[in-house]
C-alpha cells in the first residue's frame, strides 16, 4: 500500500476518534476531552490533505 493511502486512512481514523472524543466530552461535561477531540479531528483532516498532496506529487 502506498504511503499516501496509509496517510489517508490514518487521517480518517483520527477524524473519527476525534469526533467520538468530542461528543463524549460534551456529554459528560469534560471540556478538556472535547477540546482534545477537536484537535485530533483537525490533525486527521491535515493528514488526509497531506495524503492528497502526496498522490499529486507521485504522479
């Protein structure tokens, strides 16, 4: 599997984990968990975008 595909998958997983943390943080009133979830979700989006750039460069 190409590294860009791996990064894309990792990015999606990070986004999913972040979204779950954010929802759970809101539900239990844990602001830190909610913020961590948002940050993790953003990290996932960045990683996904980087994989798209790598795909363009690989061509």
